[in-house]
C-alpha cells in the first residue's frame, strides 16, 4: 500500500487485492456470486440471513419487539452469514440480495416469496406488514426522515470513521480527523433533537429509534470501534440517556444476541429458530455441553 502523502492517483484505477485492511479478502469491485451455495430454510414465515453487525441488529431487534408485542406471525428463522468467510457471495444469498450485503430477508408467507434487502427497507416492510412500531400518519414523514437520515449518515460512521480509526492497515490523521468531525456533528444533531423529546418521532418508539440506536446508540454505549473516549461520547447526554432506555428493553437485549458470533459466549446465538433458543442455544451453553 502506498502512503497517503505520497499517492498520486493513476489515470485508470485497478484493483490491488492486497489493499483494504481487515476486510480486504471480502471486498471486491465486481458484483455477483463467487460460488454456488444454497441458503437454508426453516419452518417460520420469515427467513433472515444476517450477522449481528449494527445493520443486522436493527432487524433482529424489530423482530423480537414484534414478537414481544404479540405479533406471532413475525416468528422467524435467523441464519448466520459469515461475511469474513465470503458467505455473502454465495449464489443463494446473491439471489436474495444482489448487493451481497447483510441483512437479507425472505417472506415465505407470500406467493411467490418476497425478498427484501437493505436494512431500512426490511424495517419498513416488517413494520407496515404488522402495523407496529410506526408513528401516526401525521408524524410519518418525520419518522421516515429520521429513518433515512440514519441510512445516509451511518456510512460516514462505519465505512468512514470506523474503517480508518479501527480497521485500516495504518493510522492516517487526515481521514480519522475528517470522519471523527462528521461523526461528532451527527451525534450533535441527535443530541439537539433528543434534548426535548423521548423518541425520534411522534412521541413513540418506532423503527426510526431502532435503526438509529443500532449505530449511534451502541456507539455512545461504548460498543463500536473502542472509540467512546476518543469521540467523548459521554458529552452527548441526551443521546446517552435515550440509548440506555432502549438498551434496557428485553427485546433489544435478545435482538443483540441473534446471529452474534463474537464477544461474550453468553451473548452469542449463532442461529435463532425458536424463542427457547435464547435459554438453551447460546454459545456458552453449547460449549459446556461438549
């Protein structure tokens, strides 16, 4: 890799497979499958293919919230897509999401089955399907604005700040400063908005809160990039309070566990096929049974 202060872009860019840092082995400039691999299918109407990254957590939190609210038809099977091993480039996954990113959902209750990809689209699809975690019609534009704010803003946090601060092969001052500044500006946007309200829109807990919490809530709770001190997240007091209230919800705690393959074994539920899996199939219990 060429040092950033010495780099002159070529006339035509070509792919250097050795560049890219931690995720170099799974990033590429072309789409489509790299290998044939069918996706598994479980017994429930909803089939989720995901990993417990912030984007994946959005969907599992909503599904657990729907079930907790009594929407039994939101039962689901959740299958791990290991992005570090290239599962997202298998032919079956690409059929569900041609963009090869998690999460992806298949709704088997429709004929033919409905595929939904992009986390924001999945949240909206599930919320509308079950008529839950939406605001009143008069507040819907505000809720949708914040939902799409998250979709547009989080790449600066993840692909920008997170990449250069935590994953890039070298620490470079310019991109870290650039994206730290933008991340802090976004936190300030949220902090000002939450200063005089409990939820993002309409006075109710909605998919806008779930989407934003998965990224910015977990950031201020110290779970992303080991960057809480660097970004002085504690100074965004309204965001911290809002994040803590959401984090305390039992459905959110369960949603964080689904498709999780890292961290504390008691928080890892690789696959979720039944509500009882939270009590019997976490990795600490599976390890103890071996």
